[in-house]
């Protein structure tokens, strides 16, 4: 397959390097990633300033690579519209440094890059790896991404499908299996730490996930050391309430 690989951690991130290294063993790959860290930027796009594109060389990577001064969604747009030579079969976004489970998918630049592909009617896979402080490893997640692509090769799900893959921080031997599951509902307790510098007073924000009951979702299964795979879509319509709202306004 011809793959476009993007991310939100930037062109120099370990995750995208490991992912491309694995995927290009089997597939044709082009890399388009932000020139710096763009985590948690959601589905933002650049409209008020020019987007700068630079060809770059990733050491040990044979695939063509470009950095752009834009967001993850911009990367997919420009990759599909300008930089890929011919039809792209699938967009792969990641490997993100940190999970994208539960309601975190709303804020995720990694997932948003995959969503942008779906808007273009190109199927996509978002890949995220659990980390713990400075402890991070991406080889297992890259292998699972390749496995999922091989599964989809002969059984496509549709042009506007986004699959969200999350991998726990453990050895490949410790992983209990792959679970196809729903998105969980997560909430956080936020702490605000004040600081003052020459620019003025500001706050650093840290969030701690609240406890939740076991509901067989991506949050729960990651804790049980399963790799999770969740189908997503950009249609945010609440179909359960569609008729009720229609009756109210009629």
C-alpha cells in the first residue's frame, strides 16, 4: 500500500521514526509532519499565515519526508493535495507519545490528522503508545500498526473510517491480546501551578484522571494490558436524540 504518515509530536519525534522504519519494510511511505511539537492542538488548521514546507532527511529512513510549519491536519491536507505522488491508500498518524483513549481523542492532534484523512475519503489509522514519565518505547506499537494494516489490506472497512489504536507500556510478551472496543468516558481533576516571569503571571496545568467503573472500553482494557482498536468517525450527530429534538422544535 501507499501510505502517508503524519503525527503531532513533530518530524523529529521518536514515535514517527520508529513507525516509518517498520512500515517501509512492507509499504511505500511518504512522511509529512509538523516542524515542532503540536500535541493537543485538536483539529485546528492554519489559515492566517503561510505554511512553509521543507524536504528533510530522516537518518536511516529511505522514505521521502517533509516538515511543515502547520498542524497535524495541515500535514494530511498538504500531503494528500500536494506532496504525495499519486493515490494514497491509507493515512497513518503517530506513533503518539502517550495514549489517546477516552475523551482525550477530542483534543488529540494525532487522532485529528487521521480524521482529516477520513474527510478526504481516505481510510486512516491513529497509533498511540502509553508512556510513563521519561519511559517510552515504540517498537511494539509499530509492530501492531503493521499487523492492523495487513489485516485491512484485503478487508477494507470503507473510505471514511478512522481506526484508533492504543498500545500499553509493556513488553510484547505481556500484552494479553487485541480488543476491539468503544471509546471510554474520561474526566480529570486539574491542578493549576502559578508562576511569574518577565512576561507576567501565568499557570501550568496538570491533570489527573478520575477513577471510573469498568465498562469494557479503551481506558479499561489498556489498564488490563490489552492493545485497543476503536473505530471512529467525524460525524458527531447524536442520533439517539435526533427524533426527540425534532419533536421539540416541530
